[in-house]
């Protein structure tokens, strides 16, 4: 089991920045990749960004490329999402996810095993 706790959400004006954090605990030595997804009420959960737990591979949704940056700190078992140039359409609940074990599927479409509780990001226009 892996437990994930997100933090860093809040209210920000359009054009502003926020940094989300996701701290993992439990079987962290088995983590293969971590990701951020987002979901608005009544809509499907959408992929935002992901990073492999070793190496430098990352993946981003087209809608956030150039504005968001995912990074990790293996020593702290934490993944971050730096969000810049925020738009009102970035308003969502952001969820952290972790996958244990190898898969050949790309970061953006692999199945993630564990999820955090979510953190609200609201961008005012």
C-alpha cells in the first residue's frame, strides 16, 4: 500500500502560480511512476502530468505543456507540480497518483494504483 497526501492548492488569480506537493508513504520503494490528474464536478478525471520515479522521463497533457512542470524528490518521497500562467480553465480538484511496478505503457495512459484525496485549485479571472 502507498498513501498519498496532496497539499498546496488554493485560490489564485489568472496568470498566477501555485505549487502542489504530494507526499508518499508506505511501499515507496515499489513506486514506478507518479502523476497528477485533475477533475471538475461531473466530469471525467483528466491526465495532467507524470514522472517516472527513476530517470528523467516526464509526460504532460497538451493543455499544460509549457506552463506546468512536474518534478520529484526521491529522498522526500514527494512529487511536485509547479503551475505557472494559470488560466480559469485550470480550476479543478487535483489528484496525485502512484503506480507500483513496471509497465511498458506510456506515462499518460498507464494504470495508477493509488490516489490521494485531492486538493482544490481555483483560478479567478
